[in-house]
């Protein structure tokens, strides 16, 4: 409830096989996608949404 959905998503199949022993990405394309997701998460973290107000007419 009241969550934000980012427009970019990254699924990592077999995640344990996608990193080397130092925790670095093995696939440069996957790393690029994950970094993009991180940038968007930081960007969206500072969005200040309009407060929700109830409008009733009687």
C-alpha cells in the first residue's frame, strides 16, 4: 500500500551463479541493467508525492 513501482525491473535467474567470488558481476549486460535500476531507485527516492486528500461533494 502506498508503494512506488519503478518503470525498470531486473530479474536475476540463478542469482548465485551470476557473481564471482568477490561479488562482482560476471555478465556486463546484467550489471548495466542492475545499475540502471539502482539509479532509478535513488532518483525516485526523492520524489515528494502530493498528499492524498479526500474530495467529497454533498
